[in-house]
C-alpha cells in the first residue's frame, strides 16, 4: 500500500475538513487522493493526516460543546438535555 503524502496546502484543507466533520471518504475526494490510501493513513495514530484531522475535529467539537454548555447554563432545556448526554457519554468513556 502506498504511503500518504500531503502538501502543506492539503494539510491546511484537511484541518478545515476535520473541523467540519467530513468523512474520510469525503476528505479523500476533496484532497484528490486515493480513498483507500487516505483511509489506511487514518488508521495510524502516528500519521500526520490522523493528527491533523483529529486535532481539528476535536477542537471544533470543543467549540460546539462550549456553546451547548453556555446555553445550558443560561437555562435552555434542550441544551441542558444535550449536555447531560455529553456528560454521560464522557463518564462512560472514561471508565
């Protein structure tokens, strides 16, 4: 299997794709790389593509969660329910 090599421009684009929750297949298509090569690289936590994608993905997720938390603290019932789900999932994931 071929190793994935991305230019700086492609890595910047990958950050945007990760931050907006594109799937691996969608990322490969937008980046113009072979889908199977990209998906394989995403299975390796040490790869630059993996680190770039997930750093942006989780940074974006942080922003969304902070927004939900802010709404929940301000009394939004739907946001409070969503926050409870987030807290429960985090607690279960940390066991």
